[in-house]
């Protein structure tokens, strides 16, 4: 079995490589798109302008139904990554802090 230190290193070592990070994010975003609630935003002509995603929960720590990074945890488990560290790397890459993974699609 790996110890925590090895797992911790693996997250940074792997995700520090652009190809691995890109592949990881592609799979993660695909998972989110398939799981999150989708809202289609139409323009005045009824054409699709953009698709927004939401976890459907209030982003409030007191909300017991709110699971901010459940799909990140799921995908990290698959690869043996530490989800807090993966979140760190993602926030670094996109240049902002995330309260919830559904906000990855904003901006
Ligand atoms: Zn959310």
C-alpha cells in the first residue's frame, strides 16, 4: 500500500505535467457535464447562446445537501490523487478560487 506522503506527491507530480492535467480535466469536466443540472440560455431569436451548469444546491456551508467537490473526489479516488491537492492545482491553473465545482464553468 502507498502511504499518504506518496499519494500526496503523486497528485502534484502527475498534474504538473500538461498532458496529464489536460486529460484529467477533460475527463473531470465530462463527468461534471453529465452529472450537473444543465440550463440552456437562449437569445431573443430562440437560438442557443450558452449552456450553464449548476449543482442545484445553495452554496452555503449550512446546507447539508451541498457536496461541493463530490465528483472531483470521485475522479481522484480513481487515480489515487488527493482531492484537496488536485483542487489546489486546478485553482492555480484557472487563476481563481472555487467554492463549488459547478463554478468551474463560469467565466
Ligand atoms: Zn455548486
